[in-house]
């Protein structure tokens, strides 16, 4: 159900007033639909972005359980925001994993443990995250889906200056988008697991991937948990609104009023219960949370965002 232009919620958004948890929860409940399988989430776009909180791993479980469904839907590649230098280690692990399934041996088991230890040096997701990460790699491989690691640490400046932040965010968005663009030949479908900030429709990877004939190529999904670091308000609001410990999808629509148009930063919110709590979680106001979900494009200076880095 789309929120009507004359309804109470968009008026609050436009005027910048706090959106009460009660109004937000009612809005979510009206729009949410239960999710049982990948086809309940998939919009069929050539590119699907899973905007994750880097401290949560429940979406790894969801993707692993639905690997066959991903393959059936035409997903050919899954990209991860991991250092590309680990690609050979991952390829060696998956090859040894396949060979060991056919003809098990102690030698192969030892090699798997060695390679697994090296793989776990990639981005930290906590103790359970390490196991979930490997399980997801194996499930995707078993389903016949190719896995590609695309991050590059040269974009991470040691000192967070204004120039360093620009280089880190914009540079990596361009890198990720170019790697995806190389495979968009009309046959491949790419799913990327990436930090929420990169998945923003307004000025993230989707913005870079929808110029010219690439318009509307991307489905950007916010995984319930918040922006790169989760917000308790967000998770609690969804739980209260849905009153269920089952996955739900909340489609986000453009909100129009007489004074402005608010475009959603994501196409959908995928609510996955049992989201791992992060030690970095902070409670945010409803107004702050709403500003993360929606953005007034008139407030964006695209020239500044995508101009050469500050001197």
C-alpha cells in the first residue's frame, strides 16, 4: 500500500518534523509482505544490491538458504565488498572444497583448514559471522554461482581528511560499479553484498549505474539493521510494527506532496529477524532514521559529490 500524498506521514517528512514510532510502525505494517523465498524479494533487475550493516550476518544465512533460488532467478555472480587480493585464496578454497566432496582425504581437509583460516582474515563479522561467511561461499558455489571479491584497500586513506573520505566513498563506488558494468551483457545478473552507504539510490552505486540506457537497472535493498552501523530504533520499530519473527519485505515508494518530492534511498527494506546486535548500535531519533530512508534531491549538491576530490 502506497502512502497517499495527503496522509499524515509524508507531511511530517516534508516539514522535517519527527516521525513518531507509532506512525512509522503503522506505515510499515501497511506496506510489509511476508517473505518465504528469494522470489518474494526479487524484482528481476539485472543488478541487486544487498545494503548490509557490516556487523550483522543474518542476511548471509538468508542468501545461503536461498542459493538455489538465486540461481533459478538468473543470478550468475555474487560480488562482495572484500579485498580483491583474497580472490585466489577463495578460488583455491572452493576448488579444494569441491574435490574433497567427491573424494575426501585428510590432505584436502588440512588444506581446507589452512585456506579457511586465511579467508577469515577478510572483513570481521564476529565469531558466528566467520562461519556464516564460509557457509555462504560454499552454498553459492554448490549452486553454480560465481563469486567475485571487488574491494581495494588503496581507497582507504589512513587519515580521514575531507579528501580521504571523498576518495574512499566515491572511488570505491566507481570501482564497484565498473566491475559490475563489465558483466552486464544481457545474460548475467549480479547480486552484490555491500555496505548500506554504497547502496543508496540517491548518490551511491545505483546512481552511477542508471545513466543512459542503464536507467532502473538496480534493485537496492536495505537489510534491516541500519546504516553500516545499526540503529536500535530501526530494529525495534520494525519488530513492533510487524509483530512477527518472520522475514518481511517493505517496498519503499516515492512520496509526493504539493511542496516537494521525496525519493527513497532504497527500493525495499528486507526485515530479517534475529539480526545480530552490534556493539556500535546507537539509538536514533525517528527524524534521523527517516532522513536515512528518504532524501530530498533538492538538498543534494551532485556537482560537489561527484567533482574532483578537494585539494
